[in-house]
């Protein structure tokens, strides 16, 4: 075993999928099954080369095509099987899905503003953020529990689902989940196992995690 796994506890890498055409159009995807663009495939291949250096022990992914295709790039390098789970899909947002950001503001401005204030809102009549966490976080924890000591789990999912899952695993009140910034396409966040639970080690990263020295002084 090399130094990358020495005495650091378990890690969970939450990796957002690559670019889609709807991302470029600022169109709300939600649970709509949109595939990667050619650029998105390239992003996934570049990121996979970096993440493979972490020697992951397991890969799980949303079953939507954009996440599954992203996960496949890492699977090809690591020879790991990908476990797909619909519980890792993006938030279902009902009538918002397929609308651009400007269209949402024009048609659902009050609902959007209430959501940004941290109120529990069924965007477009869809899921609450807490309901997304209710379905996704247990799946992540279940697979993390199966890791060997100092093992690494890669979770390939979607920006909203990743944010709510991180918030739940860190024990943050749902009102504060929005304080976690968004993830760029094919960037990731890293949670590490600490004495008092999970810690956020990296957020919206595009490079490999580096040791943090003297973080409390």
C-alpha cells in the first residue's frame, strides 16, 4: 500500500458529472436524462485520470446518463464495477425542469426567492431538498460503511444532490445547505472520516486533495 492511503481514515469523493447541453443553456435538468456533450466526455476523462490516483475502492453513481457516462471513465481506468442507484439522481423539480434560469425567475420568481432564503420549497412541485438527502445520503453511508480501513468511495452524482448529501453528512441544518457553493462540471468534494464524524476536506476541487497542515492554528 502506498502513502496515499496511510492512516487517513475513510474518504468519500462526491463527483459531479461532466458538461451537458442544458448546462450550457442554463436550463434546469433535474431528473431529466440528458447526455454529456463532447466537452463533457473530455472533462470526465481528465478528471478520471486524477481520481484514479486516489486508488478508489468502490464507485457508485446515479443511473442518469450524464452521471453514468462520467463514472464509466473512472471505471475504465480502475477496473472497478460501477453500482448505479436511482437514489443518487438529481432533484426532481417538476415544472421547473427544462426551463432556463431566466424562465424560472419570470414564471416562479417568488418560489425561487423563497428557496434561496432557505425555506423548504417544492420547486416546480417537485422534491424538497431534505427529501433528496433522505434518499441519497443513506446510500452513500451504506457504501462507505463497506470500505476497508482508509478506503475511498467515489460517488458520481449531480450538483444539487451532492450539496444536500454533504449537508446531511456534516450534520448541518437544512437551512444552511445553500451556504455550500455549487460544483462546477466534473469537479468534486471530499469528505474525510474524523473523530467526530465526517469533515469537509475539499469542495468544488479539480485537483487532488493535499494534506492540510496546522488547520487549527
